[in-house]
C-alpha cells in the first residue's frame, strides 16, 4: 500500500500541470509588455500562452496524466490570464468597456453560483458547456485580434477584431444564461429527489459512495 502511494507522481511535476503553471507565470510579463506598449512582444507571449493551453490538455490525454489538480488549475489559469489582459487592455483604451464588464460579470456570477451550489447541496462539478468553451475561444480571438490590430492596420485584422468582439458579447450572454439554467436544474434536483432518495441511501452502507464519484 505504501509502495503504491509513494510511486504516484507529484501532480505539480507532471508535464500538463507544469505547462499550466508556466502559463500563470507568463501573465505578469504579458501585462508588462502591454503596459509598456510592446505589442509585438505581448502578442508573441499571448500566442505562446495559447500554445501551452492547447498542449497541456493534449499531453494529459497522451501521457495519461490527468489529475484533480489539473482539472481545477487549468480553468483558473485561463481565467486569470484572460481577465487580467481584458483589464489591462481596457486601461489602455483598447478594449470596449461593454465587453470587459460582460466578461467579468459572467465570471463573477458563475463563481458565486458555484459557491452557493457547493454550500447548499455539496456539488463541486460545474463542467463547462459548449457555449462556455466557445466563449473562451471568442475571448482568446478577441484579445489576439486587439493586440494584432496594434501591429498592423490591415482591413482583415480590423474585420476579425470586430467579429471577435461581437462574438464575445453574444457568447458571454448565451453562456451566462445557459449556466444559470443548468444551475437552476442542479439546485432543484436534490430538492426533488432528497425525500425519496435519503431512506435508500441510509440502508445502502459505504458502497453507496461509488455512485457519487461522477
């Protein structure tokens, strides 16, 4: 038992989680580059951060190094990086106020709802929906287009920037509403099933834990 426990790799030392930590460490350098008007460097760092985001998930699947730490650390790294850049770009006058307020309002709302669900019914899972994933991609595209727009005045870059910002607004609203709908269903499910399910669970013994690990 002790041998199997000691042979488990430290989750902080696995390749996917190291890449995620690297992405978090890149945030202050990216902020400094944007604040210093070094947009070429900022764009390069942002692209590099995006590559680490793609690689950590790929390596986790290929190397079978998925972990609970990575499950929580990866979205935290994404939100930390994107939220910080949105604020910095807003400060520089490069990001519309409406977009930034919507992005932050949605993220804060999701965190509050997740905390309430955990406190009320003990639910930790708050898996991203297809709208949430699309919204994250739109935010990444918007930031990349805004930074690239500072390097070139090409029409296609301006068009991509406008499209990405519009997509971010639409998907932020859609994903926020979808999360609210999912939260209402999850909060209603225990209330509806609690009376009938509790007597069965009280007689099932320790084996009932295996069904709650999903």
